């Protein structure tokens, strides 16, 4: 057997495999003998079918099966041995395959087209990345407390609406007979139009300007249950038939609220309550700032690492996939191709980091991560937590085996990705910067 790599360009090549009869015949003969012993054919005793009969009936299939197995094993070994950075599975030359004469041909030549990544060097130690810390001020704590009071408050149905209420009703364009029943949160309505919906009562019909009320076309079209394109074509006023008014009365700041949020007797007074909230906000924002830090590292590496890729080859692969995927239109491919290229680059970077640092994820880590997710999902009271722990092994097993192991693969991917970033963060230079939550929300990566 002879395997060669013929480079067409720096990033495209052909892998050629030449097979002689000696490469596959011993295994073919062995398979023929096995068939002879196991075959159950009319006119012959089982295990006594002549080899000549087996060759005549199954010879071509056995040769094709053995050659395909031989090609697969040796192709993979060659790629691994020569550390080829392939960007997709090797694509066989179908014309050569179709021209094979399985009846008489003794020697075979197979050809695979491959896309290769050019040489590149990752230099995370040369990167200086801003790492933000969000200042948890009194305003942020106050806003969080107000949100918690609303979440744990009481819902009432007043007769007349006020600013901040939620109006539930039938919404439609004034010239249309088709209406959609939905809720409008007055906090999300533009101030000028909000006044028309304040002071109304059940069964009132209110005429208002939907285009002014909602600047977000997607939100407005959702309220009407129409597409954005349909909504954009609508002109003139809209109306809502008020069917109900909901008002959330915030909970009082007292022991009952403390116990609902943190458990019985975990917080004794408002001062402790504020301290707990400050810690919780800090932990939440720590997670968000860490994600931002990681994305900034990823963006910097993609921008600063020079690597040559076979763009035409990769685009042709997407075009091939589009034959079985209606979403992959020509316009979609052209619009998102740069993102696709970045995904390819990042995958190469990840593989390099994993290999260089010998990163791996053990089965036990995946199981423990699944348990952590389950605890977070069901969480809460000590009594429930005790019941959960008694069955958590079974819950974890069910979760990880669902959908043919899809959850297992996703968790594995998340954990290895986490280890990649931990490795990168240990090499880059972090430039610490304190920032307000409002300013942080405006940052882009």
C-alpha cells in the first residue's frame, strides 16, 4: 500500500492511496472461509459450502467491504501520524470509485480531497485584555430589592389602570377584524402613548399609536401575532379592548420576605438583607464579567493570530450542505461566512491548546456537572434538597442518557471549553478596571 499527500496549494491537497492485491487479498480469503463455514445455502450442508460458490455469490461484496475497511483504518492512521490539520472529513473522488471494476480489477487507486490549515502560532502571553469589575453601589442594591419585592408581591386587579400596570386585552389594527389577545406592560410603552392607557377600565376601547408605543418592531409584531414584515406595512391607529388590569403590589421589607428569599431565619434585619443582596449581585456580575473577559480573549486571538485557510474549499463545503438544509441559502452563506471562518479558526486554536496542555475531561466530571445543574434547577429548601440528593444519581443518569447522549456531549464540550479558557487566562495579562453596571451593559465584544 502506498499513501501520498499531493499539495495543490498550501491549504488544499489530495491524499492518494494505491492498493495492490497483496494488501487486501489475505483478509478477503479469510472472510471467504468464514462465509463458507457459516453460510446456510439451499443444496449445501451448513458449513460445507464450497469456497468457489462463496466467491461467485459474495466475492465482490467481500472485496469491497475489506477494501473500505482497509482504506478507513489506514487513512485515519496516516492523518494522525502526519498530524494533518484537516478542516473537514476527507472527500473521496466519486468518479474514481464509480469507475472501479470489482469483477476483474486487482489494483486500485483512491483519491481524497482535503482542506488544510496553514501553520500558525498562538501567543496568548502577548495579549493584554481588560478585565472588568462591576461596582455594586447603593442604587444597584435598591433596584434589586425593588425587583425582589415585585417578584414576591401580591397581584391584584384594580378597576382603573395606573402607570406600571399590565393591561390584558384584545389588540388589533383599527381596520382589521383579526385581533390577538395579549398583555401590555405599561412600563415598556413609550411615555407619550402610555398616558392613553392610564386611567382606563375593563371593557374600555382605547385607540393608540402602536408605532409610537413600541420602538421595537419585533415586540410589537409579537403582540399582534403577525410577522415583522406584515407589521411594518400596517398604517394608522390600533385599538385595544381592555379585558383585565393586573397590578403587582410589592411585598413589604420584613421577615416574611427575608425568609421567602433566603430561607427561615437566614436574615434577621434589613441591614443583613442588603449585605446578602450585595454579595449575590457581586457573584452574578462576576460570572458576567468573566464571560466578557473570555470573549475578549477569544476575539483578540482571532484578530491577532495569522492563519491561512482554504476559503473557497470551505465555502464549497457549505454549498454542498445547503442541498440538504433549506436555511443555507446563497445569501445566508455569504452573509455569515466570516463567522463560519472564525468558528473554524477557533476550533483549530482549541485543539492546539488541548493538545499542548494535555487537557481532558473525565467521565466523573461530566456526571458531577450534571448534578450541579440539577441542584441549581430544583434548588431551594433544605427538606427538598434532602429528597433530591437521595435520587440525584438516577436524575443525573436520565439527564445524561437522554436524546442519545446529547446532553452528555454538550456538558463535555462545555467543560473542555472551560479548561481551554482557564489555560488561556493563566497566560494573558489582565488589565483590571472598575466599571458601573450601566456602563458594562453597553460594552461590546
